[in-house]
């Protein structure tokens, strides 16, 4: 019998794993779940009361996990998480691999749909943890190939994206609650904007203002990145009210699934956040050309000169990540010889977006069965032990 632990440190993480939790339980796997529904990241060592702990095992066995700050009802065979480069997950990975000797699977939460300078650095950082991780569950063959062009070294399996197995199926009572909470006017079209946290942010906001001025009869909402409104860098954009008049931010991450359904028009710059709108057959508006994103994403200058406004547009950050002693070393990492091959398939994504044939690049299956493929893999691999 497989002993499986699933952990998520915020609502975004929980949404990536909830279908896997359901499937594991339905398949009779011994399960211990520790997940958080808060929009802001939480640590089990500091915020244990913010986590839900669920198990289907009635056992007298008690195994202490220091990183989870709780007892487990079994010695785990597998740990599944959806982020690995940052705490608290990094410490959890180390404990589960070194102390428990279990296998570790990472569900990729973001699509490496477009390769960028930032994603090149992220994957170089990610490679440091690859020896500890047995399998990365990826969304599509195209995305898997894009990660390889970023020199990603991990072992990966294409299963689809489990985040969309169940989350878009929002029940009527939840939709009624959100309509009331956000004062949705049924007589108007609803528009959902998506922010950026990189150097194209302000240019995209200008496009939002122009769109809003051209369509004054619509009702407007905006989806920030999880934690974005509470960060020191961006909180003044959201409080005491959002910087663009007449746009309501969706600050609770758990509300976004219903708002994906409620809003008729989804507007932003091409990224993985477009996928739910495509699944729901919403009107999609992409401003990546207008804001020059197609060229800007491949320019290392904002990072090297620390002039970008993005959370990771800082040379000093990446010098710390890679223990570099000089900016020249970072320049060598971001040389044209290294970056140019990484960007060679981006045109495939841009062309697919322009031609309206993009859905299968996001997910090879689009059948809401990614969770089944993941759990079947876990069961089969455990049987080989």
C-alpha cells in the first residue's frame, strides 16, 4: 500500500493539488494531507494553525516531521508538492529525502510556455534541487521541450495540468456568493484583467486604462499574482484602493475560480493565466505585442542593470542565488550563447496565439484527468520498490 504525503503552503498550491488529493483517496492510497487556503504563503513551523490536516489512516504509529511540525501516521513512500525552489518546501524536500528516504514528485504549477531571461535563471536555480526530486509532472510536450531548452535537468512526465481537473467546476451557490461579494451587475459585461510583475507591468496597465476608457459600460476586475498586493514592492498599487479607478481587485485567491467563470472577457499578456479562459471559451485579448513583451522578455538588460520593476528583475538577487562574486559572472551566465537557444521555440507560442490554435500547447490532454495519471504513476512506481 502506498503511503503518500501531500503538502501546499498557500491557496495557489492547494488548487494545484486538490484533484490529486481526491484521486488518491478514491484509489485507497494511505494519505496524509497538509494544505493551506490562505492567499499569502504560510510556514508549518510558524503558522501551523493556518493549515488543514487530513488523513484517511487510523494508525498508532507516530513519526515526527520537523519540517511539517507535526506527526505523520506512517513512514512516507512519496511526497507531492508544487514548488521546490523556496521555503518552506525546500526544507521539507530535504527532510523527506534524507530522513525518510521517500520519493518526491513536483507538480509544475506554472507553464514554461514562453522562455524568458527570468525563466532561464529560475531553471538554473531549480537544477540545484534536481538530484533530490524523482519526477516533475508537466503539462504538455511543448512545455516540456521549452524547459529542456532552458537547460532544465529534471526527470519529467507529461500528464496535463491537475489544477484544472476540478477547480473550474464552480457550483451555483459559490457563484451566487461571488456575484454578491463583488457586486456583479448582471446587466453589464464583466472584464477580468491579469497583472504582470515584470518590466512590462506599467505598459500593460496603460493598455488596461485605454481598454476601460473605450468600454465604459463594462464592469472591471483584476487578478493579481498571489501575494502581489501584500508585497512591499506593489502594495501601494492596491491599498487603500486599486491604482486604476473603477477596477476591483480579486484579493482572495480562492475566489478566482468563480470569477474566471463569471467574467466574459479575459485581458492580459500571454501566459499560463490564459489557459482557464480558453477552456471556458471566454473572449481572450492579448496585449503582448502592444507592450513590446515579445522582445522585452528576451532582453537581459533590466536584470543586469537592476532597472526592472519585477520581483526578480534584480542582479543582486540572482548573484545571491548563484553565490556569484561579481556582476561579470552573471553577464557570462546571461550571454547570447546561453540565451539564444533557449528562445528558439517562443515563436511557436506566439504564432499559435495569433492563429487561435494555442490550447493544446498548454495541455496535451485537456480531459480533466491529470490527477489520475499522476496517481497511477505513483502506484506503479511504488509497486516497483
